[in-house]
C-alpha cells in the first residue's frame, strides 16, 4: 500500500513536471527566437560595419582591424555562454527523462499490483461462491437432545456416538420430544421403531409452547390439539390431529425408516416411509414446534437415527396428495 501511495505521488509529480516541461519548451522557443533575432542583428551589424569599413580611409585600417578582433572575441564569448546554457538544459532534460522513466516504471508496477489484487479478489470470490454452493447442497447434522418426561421408566442411551435409542420399561402412553426448536429453515428427523408390540406408536410434531408431562395420550383432549401424529398399525397409518383421523399414508412398521421433514418457510410437515414420500401432509404451521415420538408398549424402542438442518427441502408433489390444515 505504501508503495502504491508513493507511485501515486510520483505520478502527480510527473504531471507537475510535464507542465513545467511545457513551460520550458515555450521558454526555449523564446530563446531560439531571441537567438535568431540576435544572429540577425549581428549579421546586420557586420554588414553595416563592412559597408562602413569600405567607406573609411585606408589609414584607419589598423583601428578597424582591432575593433573587429574585439567584436570577434565578444562574439566567441557569447557563443561559449550559449553552449554552456544548452549543455545545462540538455542535462536537465536527461534528468527529467530519467525521472519520467522511473515514474512510468512505478506506474506500470502499480497497475500490475492492482491487476494482481483484482485477480486474487476474483479468485477469492469464486472460492466463496463454491463454498456457498456446497453449503447449500449439504445438510448440517444437529446434535440429538431428548426431553425425557419419565426417566424412571424411559431409558435413553447413545448409539454409535451420534444416534439415540429410546427404550420403554413400563406400558403407558408417553410423548418424548426432541429439544431442538424448529424455526427458520428446513429440518429432518429419521427414526426406526423396534419391538413396538400392538403398534400404538407414531411420529410427529408438538407445539414448542406445550409442556409435555408423563402419561399423555395424543388422541384425546386437551393433548390432541397440541400435536399431530403419523401412526403405526394400531391406527392404520392415519394422521391424527384434533380428534380427526385422516387415512392415506402407509402404516409405520417394525424396522422401517420413517422420516419427518418440516419446512418453516412453507409451514409444512411431510412424512416419508423407507424414502417413499407419503401423500397426506400438514400445512399452515406458522409457529415454533418440535419433533416428537409417541410410544405405548413396554419393552418397545425407537432409535433416532439423525436430526438435520437442510439447505433445501427434499419433498416433491406426489399423486393423491392431501393437505391437513394445522
């Protein structure tokens, strides 16, 4: 940066010198004109003296010769002085040309540095764009934290360091929610149920404002207004909300991967079973919610395989799709 500033100062200096050079050229032109006028005067004087000498008597020839010699010496001195002035001016011109060459060189270096800087900035911007594109395509794995309403009869253990296994010891209704609040983005949870017995189980969302207690049955008031559940065989794969049971989705079974995908911008909740998108989905969700699991049978378990924040939704339009208003 210092080097660039010096270059700019020298460029300004060069412009100033160019103005001086122009003034000097004008002055030199005046000198040349003056010199020509002077030579013209000298010639006229010489001519006048010659004519005068021709008219003078011969006995004055010695005096004329002396006067001539004096004038010759004076003329020689004037020529020497002019030569010295010309040499000085030539030296000044050479110095100015060298300085101009240095300034041009510095200006060229400055432009080169500027172009290199712009090129590096373009390369950096390209890398930033590539990173942003990659970030758009990839999913962020979020830590799985679970709110346990009954630690005595519900056990939660880590599986392979990144998954969570929920195991029930006692037979009763339990809603187990994830701690992650779903807002500002697309979120996805994958789960697998095992040993679900009579298949009173499900996956869905619950309002973030609702305080989940022990022994809650999601299909009766006042709980059915707070959550929505995609069920297993006991409810034939129905979507249950506010006491309504909407059929159309395949029932959840043992060892099948079930996925819930929430999009806060669209306000939708869409389900997948073994990667197949289900037609019945929820729309109009304009508040903070959390993913939840419903379990009833003793000795049943559910593994939360992953919790992700996606760059974009994976859902599409499917045949026979049906929307339920939240």
